[in-house]
C-alpha cells in the first residue's frame, strides 16, 4: 500500500510539473512581479509536503502556526530544490521546542484571499487556546481581481483598502461565484477567527525586496505599495501586535551593501536564498524580543538564546585589538601533547606580542571554507568583530572532496563567484553551494563591514614530495629544480592561485604561508622536514606549527602590513 501511494504521489507530482511547465511556456502563470510561481496551482500536491495542522503539539504546549506565502515557504515541497528558501523553514531555530513547537503552513503563490479560501480552514481547526499565529501575507495580493490566478483582494478605489468592503465576482479558476473582500477584510477575518479560538494573532509587514530607492541607492525601498501602513493601521485598530519585519531586515540589507544583499536573494528580487531566509527568521524573532506589546510577554519566554547573537569568549583588553584566526586543523588541532598534532594558532604567542594584541584562535579541525560558514562558526567571529580588529582567513585542505556526498564539505573549485544547487545525500534536501573564492570573499567582505581588517593566508604545505627533473615548477614562485633532488609539492596552480585572485579582486593583503613554509622545508630536505609533520602528510607537529607561525610573521613584515606592528 505504501509503495502504491508513493508511485501515485510521484506520478501526480510529475504530471503537475509537466502541466506547470506547459503553462509557464504559455506565460499564463507569470504574475505582475514577473515571477513564475506555480505552487498554488495544485493545493492537493502542496498538502503532501505541508504539515498536518497541530501534529507537532507536545502535550499541553502551545503551537506557533505560520501563515504566509513564498517568502515564508518556497516551492511546492519547500525543500529548496530551486535554490530558494522561505524564512518559515528556519523560524523554529529561535524557539525552545520544549516550550512551543513551530509549524510552517505557508505556501508559495498564495495571497490573503487564496490562503483564506483554500488553506485556512484546516489550520484554524487545529488552533487552540494559548496558541500563536504569525500572519505575513501580501506579496501576491496584486493584479486583476478576476484574472486566471484569482488572488487579488478587492480594491474599490484602485488602492489597497483597509476598510471592510466586498464585491461578488465569477471566479474563473473555481468556476463559481465568489465574494471577494478587501485586504483589510481578509486580515480582519484571520484575526477574529484566531481570537475566537483563544489564540493570539501577530501581524508582520512583508519581507523586503532587493530594490533600492532611485534617489538613494544605499536605501532599500520600504514602500511595497500600501502594505506596511495598512498592516499597522489594522494592528492599531484591532489591538494586534505588529512586527515590522520589512524594516528590521531592510536595515540589515542596507548595512550589508549590494554585494551581500544580492546573495540574500536567489533567482529574483523577491525570493530569498538560505542566507536571506535565515536573516528574515532572525529578524522576526528579534522583532518579537524587542516588542513592548504586553500581549507578547508570555510569548517572549518561548524564545531561545539564539535570538541574541553569539560572540566569542574573547576577553577583550582595553586598547588592544583582537587578532582572529579562522581556519582548519592546520590552525587549531589537539594542541596538547608534545609529540601530538598542533595547529599554528596555538603557537601564535611565539610571534605576536601579547602586550599589543589579544590573539583568538577560532580555527576548527575538519572545516572547509563552506562548512565553517554553514555551521555558524564564522557567524560567531562576525558577531565579535569590532573596528580595528584583524582576521586571518586560511582554508583549502578540506575544500576538496565531495560536495553532495561523503563529508559534504567540498566547494566549487574556482576563485570566481559561482554557485549551483546540489541535492545532499545525508539530509535529502537541496543546498546552494558556492565557489572557494566566493566563500573567502564572503568572510572578507563581512570583516570589512564590521570595520575589521581581513588578511588572506594561503594553505599550509603538505608533506608530499617529488624528484626534481631539471624543469622549472611553480605558478607564482617558479623554481629551477635539480634532477634527483627532492622538492615539496606546491599548489600554486590551484588554491594558491585562487587565493591570489581573491586577494586581488578584494584589494586585501595575501600572506603566502604555503610558499614561505615550503621554501623553508625545501632547504631542510625531505628527511629533516618529516619532523615538522605528525600523523599524516597534512597535520603538523609542534615544530611544524611554530614554523607556520613564523611564516605568517615573516609575510606580514615583508609586505609592511599594519598587523606587523603587533609582532614581537
């Protein structure tokens, strides 16, 4: 039976997408924003992915129901297969699941009118006393009232209407007569029906778009026609808490600048990437926390610690800048046993003057540039940065390998900004994976945004050697090799080159630790150099860690970098 249902569901989905593609080709389903959003065209298929209302409830604990459109839940299955994510996917991360559960009932393509008519009833039936309902609808409330999509609210004066009013029309989709209410009419119905169940409605202004004001290219447009003032007007009239999600997130985007703002969206100027979705989810939680509305006093107690940005346990000292190291196991390892594996960050004290700065080793073993960011490790550093700080960024050893399989930490091998959607084998969800250069640029630009100075380091060399054959080798540092002599392998044609390209593109300083340390090891020779590694060809001994720290110091002095003033 289960197998039969799977076959039927798969067949239905294929038929749905084939039908959708046909419609898209005829441009029937392109909305007024120029966006193809096909998800509302088959509610039955969509309901296979949306949760059963109330199914997450734990005992007598309340449930937070999310009601919205594609900015809250993108795609029919909501699995990011097109690279877009809604903020409802991440909303639960900001709440204590032992106190409240979060259910995302949003669906792309819906408006207040279509959600109320087609999706609201089963959600409302599950709402109980003490529950909460987020309402963020409006992006799709546009176009002709009687169009083939039939989702716009009634606008008696041609503008979004807060007052209660309605009109009877023939719905071309349902092929039935329908009473269409104003935006205010639908919103009031949601509010009244939620309160009738003893639950608390909370209104949200719409997520911002990737649009800047024509007169001020540094400002994100806040207008969104009349939605923000309309939502505030309804909230005031009906005494409903309003969270200005539009403004909270827009302020962040303005601080980010165009490059960073762009990657918070995907494919268009409305729908968010995973970065944008998580930002909006955080903004929603931050808005709740900052609200002074007494109706949210109890609800605030359900928020977890993630609402407050996590910072490093940095122990700042007045007058001293922080020096952060972000990297992998070559920067931070066991760092305990004299004969064990060591990262050079543990030996930073041998080259940096502790009376001039505070060194913070935030490297983490096993991480690539991608996983360091995805796991939130970079976010902790980012939250901790202050003007005048320095950030060493050094990745590469773990960036090779499986992108969607294995340890799932690989990146697109390029210095250029590029990305693609991959289906992760471990989780079954889709992720947008970026290039090695893009991840480095993200950290670089983030650091600059906070007023800190990023410094890019090439990866440490590996204990891999080859016999010289008399030819010149090395892309950046060509070496005339002597036949029969051993030379350590260099990665100047790949990671070394990509780091140099990124440094040039961003205008920051590059310290070539890879070649500085390799030069020193070449002079020692393969036999003596073995003592500088431990366990394998990548990880260093205490002696090797100290050599890499010395290479960092040597590189800083060679280019006359301001951070060189912090050295002994």
